[in-house]
C-alpha cells in the first residue's frame, strides 16, 4: 500500500463526523460536586489529590471549572468517593 493511500485511510479513521458537519456543536458545560463531596468527608484538596494521584492544583482547576477531567480520572474520582460518576458530574442545562 502506498504512503498516500495509508495516510488517506488514517485521515478517514481520525475524522470526527460531528466536526465535519456544517453545524458545529457547542462543547457541553459540565458541572461537578467535587468540593461538596470533599467537604462531606472533611478532606482537603491535598487529601483528594493524594487519593486520586493528581496534583492539588489539578483539584483546584477541576473545582473551578477550568479543567474537565478525562474519563479515566472521572472514574478514579467516583471510586475514591464511592459514588457513581453521575453523582459527581452533571451537564449544565442551558
């Protein structure tokens, strides 16, 4: 297979069908309850960071909605808090 054909196949696999439409969708605004869940357990940001394996600054960014965690981190947070992901993260209604 030629390099150009291979590049074309890879490009097709990587294309996002939503992004290629005429109407771009707004990113979802996701709220979280991390600060509340921490307070219920009397944990500091540093406590949570240590339990999840991230920096305290990352916890601060998530709580201030400056950073949306990856799916893997969202699962780790749910495991640490012993709740379902949907009890932590909600899509903000417009």
